[in-house]
C-alpha cells in the first residue's frame, strides 16, 4: 500500500469531520439547539480526531509517526464512541434522577475537580436525555455514534496500513 492512499484517507476523514462540526455549529447558531455537556465532549473528541487526521495528511513517511497518528486517532474515535454511546443510552433509558436541569459544562469545570465533573457528566442531565434534532429517525447522538464507529474502523485500517509498510 502506498503512502498517498493513507494520506488521502486521512484527508477525506478530515473533511468529513469539518462538515460534521460545521453542522453542529449551524444547529446551535440557527436552530437554537443548545449542546449538553456530553455533546460538548463529543464535539471536542471530533475536533481532536480531526487534528490527528490532519496530522496524518502532513506527517513524514516514518512508520513510527504514522503508527502514532493511527493509534491516537483510534483512541479519540473510541472515546467519542463511548461518549455518544452513553448519550444514546441516556436517551433511550433515562434514569429517574436526571429530571432536573443541569448546569453548564463551563460552570462544572470551574466549580468541581475533574474526576467529579466527569462523574456528573456521565450521570447525565435532562439535556443529555432529550433527543432534539433528528434525521432519518436517528438523533444527533445516534449519528455521532455511527460516525465514531466508522472513524474507528478507518483508524484501524490506517494502523494496519502503517504496520504493513
């Protein structure tokens, strides 16, 4: 396998992520869809994944760098898969304890230590369990889950390519 196909794969992934992040900002700005804390963390995961994909386009031909980018990309896709999966679970089986409206992610980060912030976010809030925007009967969290799964497979392909060269 040649290096140009690896770079073009990363480039196409990068363009897809730019489009998805653009869509989330459009939905926030023009449709008034306010992102919950889990949505913001998914957006951060997409952004970091996009940065690693861009690095994959720009890196040198050394095998160790290509392997590093592939592994870090896979880690970001896996974290996004976990976060979106948690939100999908909250949307379909919301716990009884999240009936109140939660505070913003920024407030949580300022008021609590990081481990408590993560525990509070994973517990879920009323915003996290609402479906909101849907396309083809799938919520934004479900689409994120599908996209992160696709990107994880793409990252595994890139890792395989790096190992074979």
